[in-house]
C-alpha cells in the first residue's frame, strides 16, 4: 500500500498529487531494493559470563630521592603526589579494590644492589580503609633509587589473577636507574601473558628520556601516558583512570595462538581473544559458521614499539582451501596507518567453495569452516626488539544472517527489473505532469 503524503498549501496554485505519488513510489522502491531490516542478533553461544570480582587498581608511587625537588607550583613533587592521593582515596567508592606500592621508599644508602630491590606493598589491594591508606601515604619520605621494572612485576603480583580487570597506575619523576630488568621489557612481558592488565604512566618530570620510557611502558599494555604539570591535573587524571577501570572490559580476552595454516589453526567460538603477531607475520584461526549465520570479526594490533612509516593491518576470511571470501573494510581505503579493521560474512554469500565440517550432524546443514587470517605490513625501526610479537586482540561473533529482499528468492536480476520498472514509471509520470502543466498554462492564458 502506498503511504499517504500530506499536502502543503503553497498559495495561489495548488500542488498536484503527482509529486506525492512519485515520492511514495521512490520510498517504496528504495525499501524494496534495500531489503527488510535485519533480524535481531541472537545471543552468542559460548559467550563469557560477566566477571564476579570488582575491578582492581594498584598505584605505584615513586618515593626516590629526586621526588624532593620543588618544581610543581612551588611545592615538592612528593607533597603534590601525597595531596593528590589523599583526594583520590577520599573519592574511592566503597566497593573499589585499591592498593598502593612504593619504589625507593626505604633504603637511603648508596649500595645500588640493595637500593634496586627497594619496592614494597604499602597498602594491599582490596577494600580500602581510607584512614589507614591516607596515614600510610603521609609517612612517605623521598629516599632511594628508582627500580620501576621490579615495581611493575610486584604490582602485577599484588593484583593477582582472575576475571577482574586490572590496572597499574605509575607515578614517577624519572626513568628507571636499576635496569635490568628494563621496564619496557617488563611491560611487554606482562602483556604477553595474555591477561588484560593495563599500565598507565604519569610523569612528574619533563625530560625526553623519562617521557620516552613512560610512553613505552604505557604503549606495551594499551595504557596512556600523561605529562603532569599541576597537582590538580594529577588528582583528576588518577581519579579518571580509576573510574575508567570499571568500563574497560567486562571479561578478560582469552589467550590463543594462531598458526600459519588453516588446518592446524585453533577453533574459535564467539568471544574476545588475545595473541601476539610478529612483524610481517600471518596468524590464522578457524571459526565454524552454521547455515543462516553471519560471521562478524574485528582485529586490533597494538603498536607497543617504534615502527616504520606506512604500515597496515589486514583481516581476511577465507575458505579452508584458501579461497578469499571477504577482506577487512580498510583493505582498499588507501590508508597507510590501519591498526584496526573488521569484516562480515554470511553463509548466504557462499559461492560453493567453502568446506563443510566433517563433524556436522547429518540431520542439519553442515557447518562452514571459515579461516580468519590476520596479517600486517609492519616493520621495526632500527634497534627495536622484534620479540615477543606485537599484541593483537581478535573479536569473533556469530549473528543471524540478514535476509535478502522479499526473502532469499529475490536476487540481483529481480532487483534490476524493479529498478527498471520504477524508472519507466517515473518517465511516464514525468511526461504526464508536463502535459498537465502545459494544459493548465493554456487555460490560464485563455482566462
């Protein structure tokens, strides 16, 4: 049925119904050509349950000797940090799992071997007794060395394991002077474990070497770096990071290991997965897709080290025999900085070269084995470590395939017939409208 379009009074000459009729036909034709709305997505089978634990945050505070420097609005770095932490602790929600670890807080001597072991848990990660936490912070006095790498390992242990999201917030005014372990290597080591742990860094000093090291630590784990200039900026940023921890992930990505061939690739069900991919490597994963389902997948690669310019990440879906089915949305965009892309593929798009799963039930249509291939055109800058590979995150989902217009029977041929019919109808109505207009003008002149 053609929808009714309301008439508008334009004054002396009433508007004919031809425009309304043509508009209605155009709307009707467009809806037929574009198809009916897609069916609602079905809940993904095997989806991971929501975490039962509260998110956890461990704050690492640098208490090395240089924190005595008074260059933040006329105050010492340590006093600014202490005041900010007091405000942060006061604002913590009662359910927050929060802890504090220090580095360089206890050993005042010159023995580097001893000073570089100086990191301890000041306040354990858990429900926060605000009075005790603030009292512990108030007792700190700048003392020793800066073993950042060791403190990061200790903080990861403080946070423990489980389904809760975990975040380390590092506040420091200098680079690590105790390596090994190098803090960038430690950050990559933590990321390579497959657990979702983010390290955010806040720098109170502004020299390039410190900035580069803190950037490296943050980038390795998908965190952020902030160059702190005022006490209020420090307070606001720490509060923001703690609040953000609730919204980062509902579950941890599942660690997996792609292979270089589809036959030996791991089988993935709907969910979020983490892996590592080396420079210019291909990683392959398998996804069984049932008849009537649509595969939706996306991948992101974290640039956790310096890479050469003109880089890109590609995601492809292929058949088990290597025939490409579809590739990521950015594949032909001419962009040279793609680190995240996605694709969609439905069993309705099959051209007959997909491979059925031998384990499929004989009563149902066999599953289609789709191979997801992640590749990259990345190259390291000079002197950059190539191991471990760069972190990647792969998301897989299966939903109901969108129906074709007027059901599956309507194909491209019928679509062109409808388009041609609408074109001819428009031409006829256009000629008719022109004839009526000429007739009205002739009548008007006679009168």
